[in-house]
């Protein structure tokens, strides 16, 4: 077929892609990680390596533990009283679950964007400044700059620069979600976790966020949970497929979608369940 | 006519009945009280039925002082209590405190007044001097009475703040306390203001308990200290109505006090509704 002919240019691009992904260093490493909510064994013997400066997506059917996986990285599961863990999660060399870890510093290193846009009912400016103020990172002129920088990175500055004092709730859903991204970026994290960030958005807003994710990977390690297969295929470099608390398959997105190794993965991708 | 029509008509009658009652009360109050309601009445310094002088200014001021102090005390205790219950207390402790607080709502005001009479007044008399019957005693009693309303309404307002705000804040590396102070409380503030306004409404209208502890001097004066005795609007009606001659200016003046009270409470309710509306409008 004509469409599948490989031109030399494309071949070069593929090689570059391969280098970019293979050459990336490990940023987040799960080692024999288990997590329980009470009696419920939610994450089972997870051992994966998430690379820096690429986009890794986690997909799987509802209830497979993909959100829990994401929250295990910044220990947001700690909020749930009955949560227990075993094993380790490393960010660079630091075990996130070590006794002496300061969770507040950890969560500053790891930004998080939620399924439903959740800006505070405060002004656009105050939303972005929130984390910066909490951590005492800047004030006055520096704070203004931090806010502008974050909004620019989130591709929102041009739309809100003249309405920084307005309530964030007057923004559209897609703008609110980009505001939440700006808010997360403002505390200068290294990793950005996104938990189905587009599931509440229309296709145009979704496209904007996907473009944004692509631009963010240069500075950040992006981990994206999605139930949308096309989205995982479109934006991510590596993909993990999870099923009932286990990582069934993890590899380059292209390989995983074109030649899944496991039958379960293939069944999921081809829509036999999910 | 279908059978369903009859049912809905009966329901409609019951619904109109309560509205009708409110209107009847308003009409009655205004008809009886409006003739005595004028500038001299509101701003007059002397209330002395024997001399046919009906100025409620000292009484009005006494009411405002007693209510304001009580609300400040109740807010200072009630809001932190609500924050603790909603955000920090373990489940069993919250249930325990909440059910105790709800019992306090059900205690008849005369019983609280009795408590004030037997415990608070002697305490003030023995430790701070004066007769014990005082503005301070009124503050304490009224604070006790509005406390449960402020606590439970504020707690509702705090718990109504979406979990997603808390999550957003924690995920940014905020501590629990920072999250409560900077994300939760600002979002709950309109609800908490409404709670306080409703508490004020309750305190303004309260009669029995206050009457028992504030002293009610026969000729009210402008209070000069917290140990002074005062008169409040409600207790004036309650005390004097029994001996006000039927159809006399004295009786009309008491009705006029009722009108003033009514308008204060309506105004407070309007403020509360406005505050609550604004919260909804903000999303």
C-alpha cells in the first residue's frame, strides 16, 4: 500500500525518535511496589522504569489501578487512611517511601493535574501563585514573573493576561485545565503527573492540551493516565498497559500498539474488552 | 375533576396557610405599631411609661451591644470549633461533639437563662463586682445559645467545599493546615458569614434567657461598662406587656418595638440569603 511506504526522511525521523526514547535516563523507578487500600490489593508487584523528558502514558480499563499508580509517585495516596505500601519508588536516587522523606517537598517536585479541572474559586493570578506562596518561593515582582512564566508555559498567557484578577471559574473548561497545569508548573516541578486531564474536555480543548504536553516534555517528565487509546497512541512515547493492579506490558508506544507481546494487551487495544 | 386535583389543591392550601400566617402577623404588627413608630420613638433617650415617654434608643443600643458581643464570642469559639470538626477531628470525636452541640440547640432558652441566673451571675458578682446581672452575662448566655447554630452551619459550609480543592492544594505540596487556611476556608467563607448572620438573627430575637440575666433596669440608660445592667428590645415587650393598658400609647409603643425587631430580623435574613446566593453564583 502507498500509505505505508517509508521515505528516507521518515526513516531518519524514526531513528531520531528511537534515540530520543532509548537515550532518555530513568526518572521514576518502581521496584516491587505493592499498595493496598485496606484488604484491597490495588497495585501488585509493580516494577517499571519511567524515563525522563518523554511522555509515558498508562492505560487500562476502569479500576485497573492506573490512577493509584500515578498517585503512588507523589504519595497522594497517603491521604487515604487505610493505604499501605511495600517496595520502593525512586525519583532519581531518592526513595519516595523512605522514612525521612518530606512529602511536601516531594509533592513540590512532582506536579499533578486532575481529571476534572479544579481551579480554586479565586482569581487567575492567585491560582497560579498559590504554590509559589505556600513554598515562599517568590513575592512581589518575582511572583508576577513566576505567574507569567507559568501561564506562558501552559499556553494560556495570551488568553488571560488581561483578566488575571477575574475569578478562575469564569474561564472555559479547557482554559481552567491549562490554568491547573500552570499552577502545577509554577512551583517548578521535575515531573508532571496527569490523571486523565482531557476526559472532561471537548475535542478542541483536548487538542490544545495534547500540544501543550508535547511542548512540556522538553523540561519535564510527563506521566499521563488515560482511558483514551487514541490519546495514548498520539501523544506518548512509551505506554504501560495495566490490568487489575498489574503492569501487563510496558514498552515503546509504537511497539505496544503495533505488535503487542501479550494477548491481553492485544485484546484491549483491539477493543475486545475495556 | 380528577382525584389528583383534589390532593394538589389540599397541598396548595397547606402551603398557602404558612405564608398567610406570616402576612397576617406583618399586617397585625404594622397596624398596631406603626402609629407609635417615629423619629422620637427611635432616637428618644427616655423610656418611662409613667411620664408617657417612649424613647427606645438606650434599649436599641443595649440590644446591639449585647448581640454584637455575644456574636463575637460565639464566632471566636464556634468557627475554630467548626474547622476542627470538619477538617481535623477523628470520626468518633466529631460525632460526639456534634451530637452534644445538637443537644444544646434543643435546650429551652429558659433553662439556659436559669443556668445564667444561678451560675454566671453569681460568678460575675463574686469575681468582677457589680450586681452580676450585666451586659457580660447577656453576652455569655446569648453566645451559648447562638454557638450551636454557628458551629453546625459553618461546619456544613466547610464540608461543602469540594474535595478537589483540597487535593489540588495538597498536590502542590501544601500542608494540611495551609490547605485549610488558604484553599478551604476562603471557599467556605461566604457560607460561614451566612452562618454568623443567622446566629445574629437568633440572638436578636432571643427573649427569655436574656431577660433573666441582663438586669432590665426600669429606666434604661446608655451602658458605660460591661458590668452595667441593660434592657433589650425583646425583654421590654415581655416584661411590660402584661401591665400595659389596653389601647394606651404604652401598648402601641410595645407593638412598635415588635415592628423594629421584625425589621431587624428580616434585614438579617436578607443579608444571609444574599451572602448564600453569592456563593452559588461563584460556582
